[in-house]
C-alpha cells in the first residue's frame, strides 16, 4: 500500500516550524460543569474517543522518495495519555469542588481561574513531531460551574475547518458535521479568465498545465511585489527575532465575546458583510490600543492583514489537510472615523473578491504547489523568516456550525479560535461565531505584547463606539 504523502501546502506548514514558532492552531472551549468531577470525566471521554478516530492516530514521517517529502502513517504506539491531559488546576478544582488555582493557571478572581492564562504557555509549546500532531488539555474554568478544553492541531494536520471537524468527533454525537456559513459572507463568483492566460489554458495536456502553473506563480509574485514592503508597521506588531538555536518562545492568549446582534446592527446600517465589520473592528481596536500605549499611529495605507480564505466547495465535508488561499488587506489605522474605516475595509475586500482567491498577493499559499518537496525541506527556514515581508498580521475567521456542542453532557458555552504566530510578528487574531456570540481569540508574543488584555478591551470599546455611531 503506497503511503499518503502530505500535500505541498501541508508539507510547507510542517517544514517551516521551529521551536520558537510552532505551527499549530488551537481552540479554547469553555464548558458548563454539571458537577465537581466534570473536568476529569471530560478528560476520560476525550482519551476514550480519540482512540477511535483514525485521523487522530496518524503521525508524520519522512520518506525516501520523492526526496524531501513526508507521509502519514498510523502510530503503532498510539497512547491517548500522550495527547489528552488533565492539568493540575483542573484536577485541584475537581478535588475541592471548583475554582482552586493550580500550576500554569492565573487567577481570575476569588474562587475562579482564567483558562486563557494557562492557554498561553501551552500554545507556546511545540507539539511532539514524533507522534500524531495534536493535543487536548482540560483546564480549570473561570468559575466553579465550568471547565475548559484547549485543543491544539498542527497546521499540517488540518486547517481551521478540518481541525473543527476533528474536534467535533471528540464531542458528544451530533448530526453529520457541515460547516456553517462563513462569517466572511458570500464570496463573489470568480471571474472567468481573460487574456493570454485563458488562451494558454486551451493548450493540450501537461504543457498547458505547466504553462498555467508558471503563469499563476508569476502573477502571485507580481501581486506580492505590488503590495509593498512592511513600511510604517507599528512597532507593537513586530516581535524580536529569536537567536540561533532559540527554544520555545512565549505566548499570551486573550479572548473576547461580543454580541452578534450588535455586529449585525452595524452591518445593516453601514452595509458590507459581517466579516467586513469584524475586520473593521480589529482595525479600530488596533488604533485605540496604539493610542492608549502612547505609540504613534501609522500613516498611509496601514499594516497588511492576511485574511485566509477556504478553497473548499460550499457544503463539502472539511476533510483532512489544508485547502487555503488568502486575501491581503491594508488595515486603515490612519482613518479616525469608524464608518470610513469600515468603508475602506469593505472596498478592499470587494476588490479581493473580484480578483478571486487565486490571484492576489494573499494567495502566496498557492505557491507551495509549485515547489518540489526538497525545496520545502531546504527552504522552510527561509520561508519562515520571510513572513514579515509578506504580511504584518493574521486575521482569520473559522465558521462554526449552528449546533450546540456537548462533552459528556457538559455544554460548550464559548469557543475562542487561536491562530499560529508567524516569525517576526507579535499578534494573530482569529474569530468565530457560536450560538449568537462572536468570539475573538488573540494570540501574542508575550514579550512583545505584555498588554494583550488591553487590546481585548479596545475591541469591546470599539464595538460600543460603533454601535453608538449607527444607532
């Protein structure tokens, strides 16, 4: 039986990882506890169920041919205890009936634990590359009636939708998983190809495919060049480069829950999509945050945000691996009016959608398909170092299905998606909508951004100000 090789993009994510910049994404779920032993029961259920999911029992290993490639294979020594962990704080909460702070968790008030404080160090720790690349950590919750679970999935294993499907298999049985409508809204149809490229596509066989691939790569490369260098990027969005042989970096995590009805109020009043509003809120929050820090506001077009775009067909099962492209968008931080910021974001996203997800500067992920596996192995570190040349901040959305997830009868109340942090960048923002609530998950380089909670507060203030503006 021939091995299942990693796709070029999956291989790229596997090769660019370093100890200081692990390439896993995550999700922090907060659940209601129906008793003091709820966290321990959840950990036992996760350990039991992961053993029955083939997608979570596979590891990645190098292969001889093609040179530089890697493939999936079942882990003959798979042990759930190496992937599912009940933290000391959660165990202590179970023993005492809730709320006792323990190792790795920060206090959120009397009798409460903030699971986001524990999630930061866990997100900084790379996954074991010799085992199936995922983990689940059961944490104490923010109160005696709750607990939390932090899921970590390597980006080579799945993109956001794929990771969601894998995690869904660990929860209580649900109807067949189908992703809900993306918060980015409905993308416009990709325009029919025109010009010389369309003619080349009519050439026969392999020659036409090769010419098309070369043309696509050149077009994306030209778009990247036109997008410009990282000039005028706020210092707060830049992290210091780790030294040679640097170990695991530091991470902090923050989360914010906002009312989707208020977001829709803005959308209906000002136009655009829900995702346009969510991105505009990020731009406004960054502006507020920089001002509160006393940092100079950037002039000109603003920092470049990479907005990942799923290339999966609507309604298709998520499946394993990555099917991603992206849009590149300038965040209008210099604009002081929230409505004009939203209009600028909307115009930029409309231009991206008009061009389609396979043509612009944000489509750099597609270049992975044109690289030989040996190129990924040898060039992975160079690609990782080039992230700052391509974009300044990641802003991604993960659509969740309109279901209520439960684990052993405990209901999921909140879900904060967490994105990996590229080398040289201090901040990544992910957003999802669950049960009428928008959840922002913020991941930062803890040394570069010691005040991440202030940025979460700026997001809240920006929404409140925007609602007042349109009411």
